């Protein structure tokens, strides 16, 4: 019975294609239209959820096909965004069939032969499908290997692992994730991959002027293939689409595309990746992996302005007796942005002159909830801990200062304007960390705190760093207020 049902479904599909062939071909004149029409062949059990980033990928590939931009594209998009399916599978089938370019020769590669075989099979199976053959019968495969196939118009596809990218040439070189998540962290492996890209991939073209190179990948390290392209100023159009929008990195390209998002933290694809899923990714992957693979903003795992190695052996059970404490608050203006939080860092200076990070609290609440948190934290810290607050410029800042200090009556609270940018303010604290003069009291907040420090200034969150810088500044200028000795 199941076989009969399947037979009837196939026959019904044949009739639909035959009846609607002209309309289907018309919709396939664009790559985006072809993706929509062909999706059911490749993913019969997965509903296509369309999003603007798919249009962006398709439009840039179309611009290569039709000569609308230089034939060099670097696309940095998060995992799970259908980048491989569009760039490594559907684009070739579209150019061969709907675009009438069956003589194009494709050379495709990835970090190993698993994705190479997967995508070569998908492209081959799509071209061999009844759907495709009914619409573009002129495309006849004469060779149908797992990593290599050819058509009767001399068009070919050769799939090889990136390390074997020699003695091959093509009109289209597609490099899909040349690094693995493991080897990108190895300096030797990473340098080998980038050297192969520069020395072994750039000359794998049939025509150096008109043949195309498409690099599509997630970022894994600042010195990965993408980093090499960007640092050397290679003439690639750069399509960069982070999972969460960062206004200062808004992507605009030469074909007239610009990231349509407006608000800091807006998600790339909230249907496929809703906020709850994104937050779980951050938690499960960790800040380093998420920043590179999803935000396309890699920071070296060893750290940026702060190095993780500086804190090895610096986690202590408790602060020395006689440590003098300041808790400085970095206040977020609103909780509408996912890249701003309120953070309070308790920093102390020990009798021997070293510094101790004693406790950190963060929140994305605003208004009265923040006021309650600051008051409750002050009560927990005790009256001997100095409370330091930033003062915004202008009359509004003076009003906020008066309000906060009044709320903290009985505690030693002080507010003053901050000068310089976040990086400048962090430099003195960073210097003490590098000198091995900063210790951290063990606590559940340690990992998140160190992650943010070591991503700074590249990470989305900077509030814990800014709060640390503020506390350090108050301690370094302790003569401006009285700091009690606490045992």
C-alpha cells in the first residue's frame, strides 16, 4: 500500500511539473526563485523557512553569474544558515540549467572530504532528479561519481578536500569552511590552511579575470582564511551577517545590499533561531566559539586586550585580610539592547599592593529593578565597601547622581564623570593583570567574567570590563575618598 501511495505521489508530481513547467522555469530565472522551487527535491521533509539573508546570498551569487560585481565573494554567515546548500549545491544546478551555462566547470572544497562528498552528491542527485530533468532535459550527465561528475556539454564538478587542492582548475572555485573547529585553534594547522589558500587556491582558475572564487565560512580565528583576505585587502566583496546585529559593523556591499536590521541585537533569522535558542547557544558553546562562529567576530582564545594566561593560578579562596574594597557600577541605559547590561564589580586592594576581584553581579533589568539591585548589593557588601557610580554628562547626569547617592544614604557612595573611551579606561587595569598583580576570588561568576575580559574589546558585552576599569580607577585614586580597611 505504501508503495502504491508513493507511486501515485510521483505520478501526481510529474503531472504538476508537466502542467506548470513554463511557470516553474519563469520563477527559476532568479537564483532565489530556483532555491524555492528546488528545495522540496533536496529537503522533502524540511519546510523552507525563507529569510532575507537567503536573498542576500542569492543576490551576490547572481551578481557573479551576470557580471554585476568582481567575481570574488567572501561570505561570513552563521552555521545553519543554508550557506552550503545555496553556494555549493544549488548555484551550480541553477547556472547549468536555468542560466544555460552547462559548460561551466566547478571545483569545490572544504576542510575534509565529508562535506565535499555530501554536497557533491546533493548537486548530482538534484540534476538527476525527475523534477530537474523534466524542466532542463538538455543537461545530461555522462559521469556520476561521488566526488566527480560531468555533463555532455563538458561541464564538470570536482570535489576535493582543501588539503588536496592541486592539479585542478575550474571556472568556479567554491571554498566552503576550509578550517575545522579543531584545527583552526592550532597555529601550525591554521597557517598551513591559509598558506594553501594563498599559494594553492588563488591560481586554481581557468581564467584569472573572469572565473570566480567564493569563500563561504564561519569565523574561527582572527587569522583564518577570512582574516587573511581582509587583512591583505584582497579584492573580495565581503558579505558579513552576524547572528545578532551590531550597528557599528553593519554590512553594506557594492551591489547595493545593506543589512536591513536597525536595532542592536536584532536576530538574523528569528524563526530558525529565536532568542531562546540563541541564548542556549551562547551558554552551551561559550563566548569564544559563539563570537567567531555566530557573530563573525573572532577573538583569539588566548585573549585580546586581556590574556587568559594572565589569570592562571590567580584564582584564590578568599581575599587577604586588610583588603580595601570598591564596588563600581557600569549602568546600562536600557534593556532593549542585548549588548548592554548593568554590572557591579567589587575590586579590592590588598595590603601588599595587589588587586583582588571579589565579586561580580550583572543584570539586564532597568529602572527601579536596577536601583533595587544596587541597594541590595550594598547591603550585602556592608558599609565598609565604597560604592562608585558613573555620572553622565549634563543636567540629567547630575539629577541621576543626586538620586542614586540619596538612595544609598548611610553608605559611602560617590559618583563622578568618566573620561576617555572604554579601551582607554581599561588600559591601566589590563597592565596590572599582565603584571600578574590581579587575583580573582573563586565564584560561579568567574567563567563569564573571564570570558568577557578575554574577548574585550571584540565581544558584544563590555560592561564587566568597564566596571572593573572604574573600580580600579577609584582604587588608584583612593585619596579622593576614604577607603576603610576590611578584614
